[in-house]
C-alpha cells in the first residue's frame, strides 16, 4: 500500500505542471483505489511522433502501470480542422486521407512507450467515430455552453487581431470538438501539454453539463526543440521516436547545454535524485556538459531502442564526429557521369532537394568531398568509384559507377 501511495505521489509531481481543479482532490481520488479512464488526443498533422510528445506519453504509461484504463485518441476529425492553439496564422486544412496516412504508424511509434498488449493494453480510438455523426443541431447545443468572449480572449487570437490577420470561424469550434471527445468517451482525466489547457478545460465544462461528472485535467510541460526554440518539424529541431539510433544520438549531441537537465527530467526515466545531482554538478561547473550530453544521448537511445543500440550509436558518434571518419553504414548512389559540378552532385545524390539549398550549404562550409571541404558550388568534381560526399553533419553518400 505504501509503495502504491509513493507511486501516486510521483505520478502527480514529475512531468506535471498543474492538476485541475485540484491536485489534492485528484490524489484522494487515486488513493481511494478507484481505477480511472484517461486519454491524450493526438492530431495527425504530421507522420512524426517526437520526444516532445513523449513527455505526455510517459505520464500515460505511469497511469497504465498502476492499472488505469488509458486511451490514445487519434484526432482523425479534429486533425482536419487544425488546432489553433499557439498559432499566429490559420492552419491549412488537411483531408481525411491525408490525416489517416499521417497516423498510419502512430501505434508503432507510441509502442516505444505505451503497452498495447498485455493485461492492461492501451486502447486506440478515432474521434471521427462520433464527431462525424454530429448534426448541426448537436453542434449548436455544444456551442451554447461557450461565449465569443471566451474564445476571442485567447492569446493567439488577440495577436492575430492586433496584426490584422484572419481568424477562421471553424477555429472557434476546435475546443468544442476536443471537449466533446471527453463526453463521447466518458473519461475521468485528460492529459496534455500546457498549450492545451483551454481545450481540455472546455472538455471539463462539457462533462459537467452533459454528464454531470467531474473531469480532471493534468498538464505536462512543453519541451523545447534541440535549438531552444519551439519544437517543430519546420525548424528541424525535433527527434522522432522512430528515428534510427545513430541519428537520435547525434541529434541529442546537438542539444543546447541549458536544456540538458530538462531533457533528463522530462524525456528519460533517470531517477529525479540523480537528475538533481547532475543539475548541481552542472551549476558548480564540476562536470563537462559534453559528458552529460553523451550520457543523455545514450539514455534516450537506450530507452527508445535498446542498450545495445545505444552502445553502437555512441561508438559511431565517436568515430564520425570525434575522429572525423566515414560512418560504418553509408548510403550508396550510382552515378554514370564522369564529371559534375558540386552543386549538381548534391542534387544527383539527393543530399539536397534544391539548387538554392545546395548552394547555401556549400558556401556555408557544410559540404565535404572525400573529407575535404569545398565552398565553391560550381567546382567540377571527378565522379570516381568510392567517392564520399558529406552534406551537413550527418548526411553521407558513397558514389558507385
């Protein structure tokens, strides 16, 4: 009993920003022995589940391990609308086939954290199952529980109004749809990032009005991308859960030093006392940040792949980035031409998708031919068998004839 109590206390502290309406009330609910139903909703706006999502998924796993019923909700309906939270411009709507294509490997990716088998498997649901069936009358009944003032006061809408940017009426409906998910599934708890607080509280209001039931909301911290900016695929600062071990390891090694401890705390299962010790060492400059980063990279690869893969990734990083050697495994491309300009060679080998991108990369010193840096995009290169191209930090190609 004491062990369960301690797990509940940790459940409500690590990776938790806020529990609404009250952390203490929710603690009492859990310690009563009641098994609750909870969920997280994920809109498939991209095929990638990244380590930013892992923060909330790890929280779900803790609930699963304590025997609670966990639902991974795929927003195949809401994903077509697009969540306006944190957006300074309106999202481009996606079609249903596009959304389903993006979600195709979500279960496989989430399975690195959640258990979809065993005695207490996570259940997958799609909100199109009920949202597609709502009539216009139903939508009006849901909308009647909210005011325009509630919607327009949201930060991103105020920003757009000030900048003269449009706000789609359908964007006002998004929190209503997400809120209705809670009603349709009759859950006790919703978990999500702090940017989802408004949407999750909409669900809390609807649960009270439609089912006369208390729904709790648990928010987890948002994780910055590798460069300290908001985690976004467009910034190239994300780590996907299904990325190869060596790619995952290399990306962690590019992390800003000031984010090392936060990544240890939010992304890994390293005990908090150990994380606190590392934080103190870093503050006192008693440890080299590079060593901590290697430890972090190893731990992340170990948790999302395996310890063996983490050892291989560590050795490969040392070989390529510290000893400046060619990777053990390298993509190979056959080219029949005898000579090509460097810019054309990058296009032919698909190391760059456009001539402008290739030229910029070359001129910035990011391209090597047989470990020799070349900054002239139009320098002619003799295309010989075995020639090795390097573009950026981690992209290599060996040329075949």
